[in-house]
C-alpha cells in the first residue's frame, strides 16, 4: 500500500509534496500530481505539507472519493511504468482516466 494524492489536488498541483518527498516518487500529470505506488516508501513526509489535504494513505482515503481514486492514481503509471523518479521524467502530458474525465475547476 502507498500514499495517494486525491481529488483536492486536481487543477491545483501545489508541489509542496514534491519538494518534501525523499524518494522522488511524486509525478506531475497535466491536471494533478500522482504518487507512484511501487516507488513510495510510505514515509508520510508528503501528507502534512499538502495545503489542500489531498494526500492520504490508500486505506484511509475519504469515503466520498470512493475506491476508484486509489486505482486512478496507479492508472497514471500504466503507460509510464516505473522510471525511478518524477524529477527525471518531468511533467507528463496525460492524467489518469478518472482525472481526465473530471470537469475543470474554475479559478476564483
């Protein structure tokens, strides 16, 4: 099990978690950030620095997000595989199907 970045991150992508992650397992998609489930070491360093409370241990995801969001996080890596670090590959031009299907958040 790993940590998961959830719905509040979509269209926000604050990146505080990226700076805090000691193993560089957080990747940037077009509209959200994603934690690689095989590269995450479950240290939890990312969770307290997230300003929008989007990061949870997979077993602790809020019920209103449903089980689909943990799978969505993993789906982001289907084509990407496990390149060994988000900073090495840089921003990706795709998102998981779940995030891609969400309506865009309107900026205030």
